[in-house]
């Protein structure tokens, strides 16, 4: 998750479902997700505790749902 082969700004939406806790450096993983997301796109991260966060490319985050 830290060195994905996808092109820069390749996706309108990037989803990380229940994996953000796995890397030793989650901040680097977030940077990689942002790199792959087009400007103005959305990054959606769900966690194993049921929290879902949507981030506008540029890290303006808003919590969408907590179960």
C-alpha cells in the first residue's frame, strides 16, 4: 500500500477498506492514496472499528458514518 503502481491522479475515487491500519506508517499510505486521486476527487477510508471517512483530495476530511 505504500508503493502502488497506479499512475498519479488516475482515479476520481480511491477506496481503502479496512487496510489503513496495516502499514507501519499510515501517513505514507494516505499520501499514496492522495497521489492516485485526481484533484477534487474523493478518498474514502473505512476502518475495522466501523468508522468511514471521506477526504477531498487535499485532506479536507469529514466523517460520514460511524456504526
